[in-house]
């Protein structure tokens, strides 16, 4: 068996699920059970069962389930990786720069990543989207969105 | 029952709620027609817009969106061969060939009529079935409720794409996530990594926004933009030529509605499976079975009626038992909980007026979609031409602001982000997201009832298997795992997205269909 081809992306995902289950299974042994009522199975019991179930199903799926080979999948290209990085940056920037500035910048960069057209289209969309969502949530729904050091 | 329904209509028949239903239906059709926007994703994005609404208005809006989205996907499937959602994929088999033959008008009329009939039949069955079911479930104790939750998990594991084991693993992942935070009996902190922000658990609505909406952004980018053209297609409606043809249409609408209801009442199934089974049944029943795949009108009427019937039918287990029948109804459950309403047997005791209003809203939403479908097909068809690059940028902003609005804190945003990235990686890994949501819903139900049962019985495990109802539910759960497995092993034909349909092979599905959209 060719190991490089056997360990496909799909198997890697299932393996990651197995590892997540194993980590939480181990963590259940550190849960304090001193305050449980009579007859109760305790706060660590059910998570341990769920973690074991995850390990069991993911472990069996790793070997028994037919997986799609990597050749049949769209590759994760630069645009996808850039988009993933962008949303992480957006979440980081929002409390620092405020909703308005971080959203405007994110809209601009997102459209640049996916080649959103002429600069004026990108700018107009970013302004419209930022202003529209800000108006609906901040003014209509009265939800206090994060503010930047400049007060908006 | 009739008094409740009249009361529901009395609540809903005000200009305020009628506008909400009309707007919700239009949003639903537009979102459903947009390739890449799943019904569950649309609902998740819209939940934050309903924060300041009253419970009836919020649920009426989301129910209308749900109803409209199921129809919208069929417009793009017929006119562009690009289904807006997975449940509409089957419409491309015969809808697009009909459009190519110059019969788009007839196909669109058949779809809108099938949607109305299917939607109304599904809603009527919902109204008739949910009250007795909830009454019966009121007698359930912790042992039966625990068995019910086990049944819910086992069913979803067997019916999702990606195989039984991966479905169950996804459900276990969802269950495990609900263990984060304080435990419900003793208040002990679990898996919080010392953070007080996680003591309340993982926020449900941001998790849904991440799983169903944000992850779609990455999938859209990964699939790349697909240019579609809408040209030389008539959208003028055409009625059946005579009574005989109308009768034939009606027959297949009722067959579709019956199949849709039968499938959707099983927790975790949903519209995609229902529409595929309905297509398969129609092909076997129809005299024109040779036309299937080449432009058979029955090939679109039956799955469309099944698809729309699932809207009401999927709410039967959700409202009666607290177990969602589909991913979309799981998102609706999130909207219920936001307003302090817990779906399940007690809902008719505590919030009967809201539930009856929801039923009335569903009936009206079906007529609203029917009216909008007749008047607005050219407009909704144009919606499908919105470039995906703008769509995905808009989804990012809506996801983040919506998640923030849920708790007005950054934890909600980080939750949506984490679930969005994990959801995207899991989708690419062939893991369906619907069981994760079911796990998120059923985790607390499982744990609370198991521990209550243990405390009541003084730690006796036999208490869990002493009730006949609990035993029946365990048996059904076991069967729901074993039957698909055995049938798959024997290569028996179960109409399921991952399995072959009986008869000649189906035409290939078009690319770019979002997963977990029902």
C-alpha cells in the first residue's frame, strides 16, 4: 500500500477529529468530581463517553470508510488561504480599529483577493456594505458595535 | 386545536406581520436562487436581524425565509442548470432540459404550484401531528428523553453524506462541544482552559453562523467563480393544457408531498434526501419514465412538492420532541432559544400562542411565495447573476456583525470564526456539518436527562431500559444505524445523495452545490 496516497486530505481530517477526541478524553480525567449528588455519574462522565465515541467513530472511519482521493478535490489555492488569513485579521482588528474601519478594510482586501473589478467598484461596495450594516445594527437595532480609538 | 389555529391567524393577520412574511419570503426566494447560499446559512445570517423583534415576528420572518428559499433554489436549477441549494439539485435533471426545449414557462408554473401544494400539505400535517406528539412526549421522564436523544443522534449518523461513521463522528464532535462550560448539575467548569468567558458554554448562534455561513465563503472561494448566463429564456407562466394534465400534476404533487413528509419526520433527514426519493418514486410511477432526465414535468413536480413539504414536516420532531428534523430547523431552534422558548413537549403549555402564530405564518408564507413566484421570477432569476465575489464579501461582513450582535462581545465573533474555519476544513474532508448541529442541540438534552435519571434511580443503570417507550426508541435508533449499513453492504438501492438510485443512472449533478443546505 502506498502510504502517501492512502493518507489523503479526508483521512487527515478524520485523524484530526480522532486526536481532538483523544485530547478531550484525557482532559476528562482532570475534571473535579467532588461536588456530585448521590447516584450522579459526575461532570466528567458524559464528556468522557462523547470523547470515546468520537475516537471510536473517527478511528473506525479512518480505516473502514472509502475516502475521496486528493486528485478529485479542488486544491486550496492562494485565494482561499488569503481569505482565511483575512478573516482572522478581521477578527483581530475589530476590537482594535473598531467595526467601521476594520469592516471597510476587510471588504476592500476581500474584493482585491477575488479580483473584484475596478477600484471605484471595490470602494463603493466597501463603503456601502460598511455603512449599511453599521446603520442597521448600530442605529436600527441599537447594538453597540466595537469602536476604534478615533471614536467610530 | 381549531381555536389555537384561529388564534394564530388572529395574531398574524396584521399589516405588521404580513409585511414581515412578504419580505421574508422575498429574501428567501432571492437567497435560495443564489447559488452558494444554503437555506441554513441564510437563516443563520438572518437570526441577528431578528434580535429586537418580538418572538412571533422573528419566527414568522425566519419561517418565511425558510419557505421561500426552498422554492428559490429551483428557479436557478431550471433556468441556469445551477441549483441554489442541494435540495434543488434534482430539479436540474428535468427542469433545465425543459427550459432548453422552450418550456421554461410551464416548468416554472409547475414548480410554483407544486411548491404551494407541497408546502400546504406539509403544514397541515405539521398542525395535525405535532399536538398529539407533544402531548404524548409530555409523559416522557428522564429515561425516555435520554432514549429520544440517543435515537436522534443515531438517525442523523445514518442518513448524512460522507458515510455512517463520519456522520456519527461529526455528531460526537457536536456533542463534545456542548460539554464546554459549566456542567448543568454541579456547575463544575469543563474544558474552559481557565477562561471565564467559556463558563456559559459555546454560544449556539455564532457557532451556526460560522458553520453554515462563514464556511460557505471559503468554499465559494475554493470553488472559484462560475460565470452563468441567463439569455433567451422565457419566464412567462404557462398553465396545464387541460384537466387531464392538471390532474396528473396534482397526482404527482401529492405523491411528492407524501414522500417529503415521510422522510422529513425522521430527525436528521431533510429536503435533499426527500427530493431524491420523490424523484425516484415519480420515475417508477410515471407512464413517461423514459422522458426522465430529458424533460419530464413529473420529474420536477414531485421533488419540488417533496422539498416544500419538508419545511412543515421537519418541524414536527423539532416542536413536538425538541429534535430538529433538518439543519435548517436546527437553525430555527436557535431562533426559538434566543427568545427564551425551548422547542419540545412543553412548548404548547408555555408558548402555545407563539406556536399557533408560527403555523399561521407558515400557511401565509406559502401563499406569499406562490404570489411572488408568479410575479417575480424574472427578477429573482436576475439575482442569480450577482457576482459571487460581492456575495462572499457581503457574507463575511454579515457573519461578523451578526455574531457580534449575538452577545455584544468578541467571544461570539471568535466562535463564529473558529466554527467557520473548522466547518470549511470538515466539508473539504467529506464530513457533513448537519450532524454537528444536531450534536450541539442534543448534547445538553442527553446529559441532563442521563444525570437526572441516575439521581432519581440512585445510580441504577437499569432505570434507563425499564420503560417500553425507551426500549422502542433504542430499538429504532439501532435499526436506523444498522439498516442503512446492511443495505449499503448489499448494494440495495436507497435513494440517498451518496447512494445510487434505482433504475437507469441519473444525469450528473452540476458543480458548485453547497452542502448541508436543507
